[in-house]
């Protein structure tokens, strides 16, 4: 009897599972950008130099591709996905090969990051630690999955590193709430998955999302110069960052939350009051960058959830973003067919990019 061919889920099927489970955004620890700015990670392990035979520290690069893969894995972790590496590669990025993904995953498993709390499985709550503890950025565990009523060997990818938390007064007393994080919607990730933004553009976009204070009543975002943004992203040439910013500012998208015939900008920029003065004195001017797409989409998601909660008179959305509800049946075809006004962003790779 011939070997039964395994069933491989398409990227669209996996994407629809995320949509149908009601998982619309994830929370990511701000310290991921500290790791990205460093660009290097010392594992604490040693290896032999191939040329000299001497022991040396095992130091890994952490570039934009690592950053983007981590975001994709965090979405898969939230839906408890048992899958093959080929499926994971297909979901994260079109044309990302299984071999290339495997190499990246092997390195990601060696990275540990500090966090000030742990999740207690016993009572399903987060518990503060006396001292921050280093935990794995990602972790793999072999799992037995099911296909056509037969058992198959699969992988389950976890992202144990979570947001830091602090005690906050609420109506129900003091509760542990996450802080110093940024939210990435599945629609943000679609921009990367579908090839609309490349790795470096996606990280720049998320940097502007992270920099924005959602409590900003003026909806402006902090004023930043291009040079400062380049410094924070470890890019040597600010002109390259400027080209990427130009693309992000000019892009317009249409997704499941847009009305018919409506599209949306990713970013809005406004000039600070001292903008003209800076120009006259030949100082580098700054701009306010407001990630309107991310901020407005999260607002629409939460409003829809609140409406569903009132209708069902039950609890639906938790801060851990895990849900078994099929309550949201948004049309995801619009996401797959995202409409864009594209700009030419061909650039010379003279900065810290690490293409395959």
C-alpha cells in the first residue's frame, strides 16, 4: 500500500483560520526593537573558528527578516497551529522557502529575552516575578496532528516571550496589565505576507506604530527626524529611510473594514510648528507620523467586538487575544486582493540589510 500523501494547508486557509477565530491583533514587547537595533545577539555559546580552530562566541544576526518571521510565528502561536515548516513558510511570506525558514528558525530558537512575569497554566493568569527572567523568543515542540482520521507528526511553534506587565487599578481591583508594547493587526501583517511591503519597509512601518501613543488626543504621533529614525533602526544612510518613508506615506490600502469604493492611507504626516524655522536655519526638520491605518483598524475591531458582546450579552475579547468564537465573519477576500497605489522603491542595499 502506497504512502498517504500529507495534506498541506495553503497560506489562505491558515489566514482564514486566524480570521475566523477572531484573532485580529497581537501585542508585541517593545524590546523587540532594541534587539533589532543591536542587530546582533550573543547566545553565550561558543563555536570553533573554521579557519583558526580557536573557540569564539556564537553571535547571531537579527535583521528585518528575523523580525518579520517572529511576528508571523506569534500569530500562529495564538491559534494553536500544528503544522509543517512548508505551511509556516507559505503563510509568513510568499516564496519563502522551507530551507531558508528552517535556517532562520534554528537561530531564533537560540535567542532569549527578559520578561517580568510568567503565565500560570494552573489558574490561567500572569504572575509577576521578583526579578526579570530570560525566556525563549520562540520554541518548537513536536506534536501529533490529525489528517483523514490518521495521526501525523507536526510542529507546534510557541512564542513564550511576552509583554512586561504591571499592576493597574481597575473597577475589579488591581489587575496585571501589559505595558510598553505595540499592537500588530493581521491586516498589517497582510501587507508583508502579500509582498506589498518588504522586510525593511515592514519593520519601519511597525517602528512608527510603536512610536505612536494611542492616547494621543491630537492623533499626530511624536515628531521625528529621518536621521533619528535611521539611528533607531540601525540604518547608516538616512536617504534609504527617506525612500522607504515616501513609499509608506503614499500607499493606500483597501481591506475588510473599508466601505465600498473606500481606501485608506497607512500613515498621515503633519509638520510641527518649528518646521519652517528649522528649514530657514538649515537644521533637519521633523514630521509627526500618525499610523492611521493601524490605529483606526484597531478602533474598528474593538468597536465591532463591543457591539457583538452587547448582542450576545457575554464575554468575547480577552487581552490575551485567544478566542474560539466564529462571531466575526468579515470578508477576507478583500485582504487578499488588497488594492494599492504603488511607488517605485528600488534602492541600493548599502545599509545593514541582509537579503537572502
